[in-house]
C-alpha cells in the first residue's frame, strides 16, 4: 500500500539565541491506522547545541478528542521518529488534524495538517480442526486478528455460522481473548443440512470487510467393499525381468468377494497400459510381461535414456499401479494404488563419509553396498563384484590413495579404506569408487568431494586405539600437528 506523505517545513531564525539557527522538516503519512504505530519523523537539517522538546497530537478540529505524544531531540540527534498509537476506543475513524508543536529558544513553533484515521479491521485468519464434518460432530475454530505488522490484536469479534441455505444458525457476539486468538466451538445437530457451511467473522465495531471460511457437513457412508492390490514381488531387477503378477481383490465388508470386474492402469517412465478382467470369487490376476514394457535390454536403455544409469545417479524406477474394482449390481467403484520398483542394477552403492578432512590426519572411506532395496547383499552375490577406489587431490590431481580389485567383504555391508592426508593437500579431495562384475564390466560409479576443514589455527588432535595390549591397558595415542 502506498502512503502519501505530507510535509511540514518550518524555518526559523532567533536573534536571542543564535545557537538555534537552523531548519527542520516534519514528515508524516496521510493515513493513520487504529492499533498501528503512526510514525512522525522530525529531521534537523542544521547543527544545534540544545535539546529540543515538543509534542504531536492527533485531534479533532476543536481538540475535544485527541491523542498526544511528547518528544525531545538531543543535540546529537539529526532525526527523531516519534510513534503515536491510537488504539480502538481512543478515537473514532474519521478526519483529524495532525498538530505539531516545538519549543525553541523560548518560542513555540506550531503547524498542522489534515490526516485520516482509518480502521480496516486488520487481517482475519480462520482455522478449523478439519475440513469435513459429520452430524453431531463439533466444529473447533480458531480466529486470529493481525495488524499491519502481522501481530495479534485484542479486539471484539462477531462470529456467525451460516448453513448451506444461507440461514444464520448461530451468532457469537463480541468474542474476545487477551492473547488476540479467539477459540470457539459449534456443535452440529443430529439432523443438519448437508453441504458447504460458512464461518463469517467481522469486527464488532463494523470496521473492515470481515472474512469467511467454508467447512463441509457430509453424510457418512460406509464403503460396501474395499480393494487390495498385491504384486508378486516387492521389486524387479531389469536384467532378470520376464513377468510379474499383480493380484487384485475386492472384498465386501462382511468378508465375501465382490461380484464384478477389476482393472489396472500401469505407468512406467512414460509408458502406460491398461488391463481388465472379471472377478472370480472377488479376485483377478494380471500378468505384466515384456510385451507391455519391453524386453530387459531395451527396457534398461529406455529407463536410462540411452546412458548408463550411474551417470544419471538413478537406479530405481517405479511401476505405478492403480487398481479399480467395479461392482456389477450397483456400478459402485473403489480403487487403490501401489508400485513396484524396477532396478537397473543388481546392487546399490553409497559413500558414507565425513564431509571434511584435516591435513596430515587419517581419513576413512566407508562404501556401503547393498541389494537394490537397501537390504544386505547375500554372500553369494558379494563374490560376483570387485571395487576400484581412487582418491585424488582436486587441485593438483595427485593420487593420494588407490586400491584396485578390492573384493567385497563377506561379513559386513561396508568396505572400509583408510589413508592419511598430507600437509600439502588443500581445498578438497575427490573420491571415485567404481564397481565391476567379474567380467570387468562396469556396474556402478560414484563420485564425491570432501572439503578441507578450515579453522583459525593449525592445531589438531587425533586419538586412536593402539594394539590389543595397549587397548587392555587403556593406553591411547594422540597425534598432533
């Protein structure tokens, strides 16, 4: 909102007190708002040696009603912002005179301008505990009135509940809370009108436009049946894919199978297909094959869009399944959704490391390897892969650590590799881990950068366990740099 500022300019020259020579400017907005600080700025344009005092009033033309604020300006101040706040009940909205008076060298300087005092009702927020209610339930409401600074305002409010036919069924008058937040409840009857109801809120003094919020009263209808969808596998490895079964079942609330039909809509990376079948004892089985989504080689290239998926940083693609059951007798429909993840690689690999290193100290690389779903990789599967790890300085490209054809451990999920950085390792190091199958075909590649730890000093402490004898004795080693 644009505030139009009026300016009072007063120049003076005092023969009795030459130290007061100068000019000052008074600026103020054209509108003052009830409940919001109204700022009057006094700007001194020339130096002076004395403290000046004065007062500001928002008053009627005959000064029978007014709001006054005294102020002073020290000799070291070039500007003074004087706040004057008119609260609800102090003055009524309307036209007023902003009166300014300052005493300088025993002389009183006065001027005034016309301003408007307005009350726009503030910003009213209405919250309900939910959007849809049933008969006999309680609507819990919270109402907050905010001023222009988005601070709660303590003000009386009128709250009206209106039914879908426009009838005012309840009116709560002059509700107020000392915190600026009003909490009220409305009890829905046992036989209410169904549809959209309204909560209307207006300040009790009639200022502002007020606001309203809808809530819905709806009849509760117990679903006659539910739908379940069960894929035959939790995930699929693309290379081994040939088919997957999807079972859909419609069950009445009393346990029998639904008499009707079932359909599924499946979507995988832009490919969508539909299948439909009659229910037998409430059940139908759909088989998704390479005919619908492609043979393994073409499917992998499609999912990776012609590139290795490790270059994209994505290995999992969901086959989204939407299942629907339609009852023959009533045409009533119920639906549900699930998904099956299609993994392009037989394993998943993650670098789990500290994000910073220190010069000339030990740094450990943890490489976490699991099956595509995140479960531990079977021992028989671990023997099918090996790992190359290279760690370089990011600036000079010098190799800090390298290990080729590292076998995957059979007793843990993590591969652990430790090395010591040098005193010249600066800024960041690059970790590159490449997983191969035993034929030498690259399966996964991950890259990560670790930045240098920065501190104000060069000191650091590293504590490590010594050999087993020293461990038993509780001896520790400290490495300083």
